[in-house]
């Protein structure tokens, strides 16, 4: 059966932000699904919670009639993938690809995220979120390296900044390393070597995984799937080929 890759986006983004990766993978013969998580994209009226995000992935996997699949998530999407793995049939899930999601959201490491969440809340108490998005986000997406067509698609897919505090609250206190340790399938970690928070936690996450491989992008910060989309997609393709065999 054809391998499916479910690409799970990061906080504030949407499924359309995967367009560059999707083109590469579909060109290689893989089926690709790019859902919007709760609170994101076309689901901006909802709140993000980890259980609802897991439900989204599990329900999507159930539509594949048991066909083999890989979960590939970046940032919030990576944490969602780790939480969702236990809710998918073991024989269906063939592996996980995790980017920017090997950082502990427990204790003092949560402080910078909580501070940023407070800043977001304060900002949108004073400013119109839609106006901030229209003024700031297209330029940020271009800085990440997205082509104009993909910037336009991501903006049209629905962008949310106010969901960021919800995502932080949902992740704080969760023992993702324990979830990872319970996953029997192969896991590939893809991080940028400038993503200092997640590189710092990478070794512990790799040690927790039962069958782990690691790839680092030199000179790359957080958001590897956006910043190095072609190379990221090729790594996912190679991983899919390996776990299918």
C-alpha cells in the first residue's frame, strides 16, 4: 500500500505552510496529508489542546483504512506527533520525524515560553491581531525562505498568533520523553544546530527513543521544515523508504 506522510505544523501556522515539503514528497510518490490543528488555520475559532490535537491526528489516520503512515511534525507539530503515536495502531504507524521538539516543557525551561505567551496576550489586549498578522507575518515567512506562492497560501490558510499562549499552556508539564520512550517505531530527529534550546535537549530525547537517528542542519535555527524545506523533505523521503522496507 502507498505510504502516507501526515505533516503536522508548528504553533501559529497551518497545514498550507507545508506546501514546499508537500510538493517534493508527492513528486516522490508519497501521499501527503496536512491537517490544521485545533486553534490554527481554518480552525482558528477553536482552542488548542493536546488531547484535541491528538484526536485530530488519530481521526485522520483512521481514514486511511490501516494503510502505512509516518507522522512528521515540526515544533508544536513534533510534540503533537509524540503524543499521538500511542493512539495509532502499532502496525499502521511506521515511524516519526521530529523537528524542533526535543525540549522539556517542565520546570525552569518553560520560563522563556511562558514569558513569550504573556507578551502575546499583552500585545493583543492592545492591538488588533489581524492587523499585526497582515503587517508582520508575510515578511517573517519570506525570511524563513518561503516562495511568494507559499507565503500567499499560508496567509490564505489562516494564521493565528493568539493561539501561541494556548499551545504553551498545553505543553507545559507534559513528560514527552516518557511518551517517546514508549514508542517502538523508528524516530528521526531533524534539528538546526542554532536552535540552542532544542539542541540542548536533543541528546536526552535521542536516548529515550528506542530506534533513533539524528540529522542536524548547519547554520539553521528553529523551524527546519520552513528554513530548509527541500532538504527536509528529502530526509523524510529517505526515512519513508527505509521504514517501508
